[in-house]
């Protein structure tokens, strides 16, 4: 998940993304490294922020 979130953030800093999501940098960092699992509401907000789906960000693809 960390790689997906970092790739999606592009040139934006952790602070910029956190501000856009209206969460703390610490919360975003914890989600990226897998220490915290976002609520469904926050996962949806993250997906909307990146114009993708919750599944694309938070779930591994079963197809190889």
C-alpha cells in the first residue's frame, strides 16, 4: 500500500496530501507504513482525492 500511496502522491509532499485530506501528517504516514488502517470514510476520501477506487489503493490485485 505504501508504494501505491507514494506513487499516487506524485510531486506532492506528505504535508500537502495530509492538508488536502484534512488529516495530520502523522496519520497519513501511519497509514502509508501500515501502522494504522483508515476508516471506511477516510479510505473513501483518499480514493476520491486520488481519483481512484478504495480497492485500487488498499487491496492487492488477485490477477497476475
